[in-house]
C-alpha cells in the first residue's frame, strides 16, 4: 500500500482555494518514473484498453483537454494518477485503502477483469465538468465494470471537493468535504459518518451505490451501537499493521494543524499514533497554506521520537512508523483551484518528483497545451536533464549525509517555491490586463528554466558536500 492524501476545503485554505494533494508512492522496492504531460482531445483514446483488467471501454467522443502524470514505462498501463481538465476540475487517483473480511466476503474484489488505479483518471477526468459529476461518472463505471482493488479518489473544482471510497468489487461511498475542514487519508478507509437520507434524497453532501444500504443490512455490516452509521466501522480495517503504517500519519498531520486537540502527551493523550478514531475531517486551528501541505507530505515525524533522522530520544523508537515523506514517492502534487482570478488562470498544479523531504514544490498553469521538456522528458535511465531524476539523485545523496546536506536542500526548497510563485503572481497581473493565454505557456517555460537552474545548483552543492564526507577521506593533502 502507498500514498497519503490531504484535502483542504475552500474556507480552510489561506486564499479561498480548494486544494487536493497526494503523495503518489510506489510499493516496497519499486520506483516508478513519472512525467507531466498534457493530453489534447485528439490524443485521447475513443476505445480504452486496460492492461491489468484486460477489458475494453468505449469512451465518449467529446473529451476535454487535461494534464496527466503517466508512468514513463507503460508496460502495465498509463497510470495517469492526477490531472486538471479544461473545465478546472481536478482528480487524483488513487489512495490505496484497506477493508475487512466481511466486506470482501459479501462483494469480493474481481479476480479477472475490472478497472483500477491504472485506468481511473483516463476514463473519468476528460468527461466531467464538476467535482460532483466526477463522483457520478466514477460510480457508474465502478458499478458497470467492478474493481480488483480498494481505492480512494478525490475530485475538486473551485467550489467543492468530493471524496470517493470503493467498497468491495462493485460498491462505493462518497462525501463532500465540508468547506471549513481538511481531510487526511493514510491508506485506510476514512469516512466515519454518513447520512442515508441525503445520499438517497437531495445528494448535497453524500452519495453512494444505489443498493449500498441494502448491502449493509443484508450482510450485517453496521457495527454501531448508537444508531448512527459509521462507514469506517462497517467497511474499514482495524489491524495491528494499521498502527505502524497508517494511523501515525493521520496523527502527525492532525497534530500539526490542530496542536491544541492533538497535544503531545505521550500514551495519555486523547489521540496517539495508534488511535483508530482520528476524525476523517477536522476544522484547522488556522488557515492552511500550500507550504503547510508540502511540509506535511514531506514529514518524517520531525519533532517526535519517531524521526529516523533524529539525534535524540530512544534509538528503538526512531523509524518505528511509516514516514509520510517516504523514499519511494514517485511524485507529489497539489491541485489548487483559485476563485479570485479569471477562470482561464484559476487552475495551478503544484508538483515535484522523488522523496519529498528532499524535493521542491513547483507551480504550473494547467490551462495550457504543452508542458516544458524539463518536466515532461523523464527517461527510464538516470539523467540530470529532467526534473524527476535530478530529484532522485538529490534525495539519495542527502539521505546518506543528512546532517551536512539538508541545509542545501532547505535553501533550495525555499528559493524555488518563492521564486516560482512570484512568477505566477506577475503572470496573473499581466493576464488581467491582456487576457493573453500565451502568457501561461511563457510563464511555465520561465518556471521550468528557473527550476532547472536552482535544482542543478542544489545537486552540485549536495554532491560536493557528500563527496567531502566520504569514508575514504583523509586530512593530509598532497599540496
């Protein structure tokens, strides 16, 4: 299992934007090369062929342009993972989630056929005009084709964020993220409350499969004692491995954004890294910024005894829990849909590649027809000519020499994010005067050039410092 998702409602964010973010992590021992591309309508397939499920799906003939983060090696599929379409609707797919034996007995995952993470962005994102439409289309696809895995998927537009979780092979449940709240999803089934009347009535805040209530009742899945239906109890897992791999991530993020509620009181705290009842959504104690999300998705439990890089505390506790910013991250993204600028420039896609503690966030305008080569020319073999591999190399070197190299990375992260963001602010101002869409491609090209310059400089500094700290060094010189 992999990935960590953070969703931020528009009243919880610093500027009124909706923000949906996710680490796209690989399974243990794998590193999937990724690139950022734009898929034009004429390049979108009309008949989609799944590599894993081995099924064919007829797609509508009116696709929208969209950005995508496909795998470079597509032997097992496209795995588009994330994107924003021409209607400023964003999708991130998927967060692998857990379920329980009762659910899998009642509606088994497909052993043959079906759709999964490989397919979902390609067959959904180009055909939706709102986040709500995303839930409806995905739900129809899941009910028709079924799935062979358990996943969580987010959709967002400038007004709403919706979270969808699959249940067994053919069911789903969804909830709109409250505007004043944020959500953390760490590879577990997350939804902890549900309104059946809304889901089968007004559908303002909740949606689900047409027969889900009957499915729950006939299979005795409702475990609540107070009469309120809790989907997490019904559909989720509560295993020992959750307390090592999943719940600590939710705890750490909530501790950062709600420090008064998630006090650091050791085993006597109301919530600990082992708590199964951390709320699915919370009202933050202050508004959340892009920098907050990037920091949290880069976390390795700094400031706690569980930090693998710590020089304090009990050595046995270090590295006890699965980090949020893990070594095998392929890319991180944050889809920001801004309500205070013209719709043509509202969508900003923040991203980076490689292990998050050692990479830097970059914003690009999504309403474009091409992506700068530095972001889109990822190769299967290492090369510093692309952003993906440059980040991988910086991360591997810094991890091995953390104490001496991290300062170069921190300076790089601050410089790149601030300078790139400044370029978007200048472009916003220019666009408001001219409405010239060519400014967006020009701005992205400038951001790519700045990114390469600062990334190369960081790599040079890290390589020099790591080289000076090699174990075969010797103080005596020949000079």
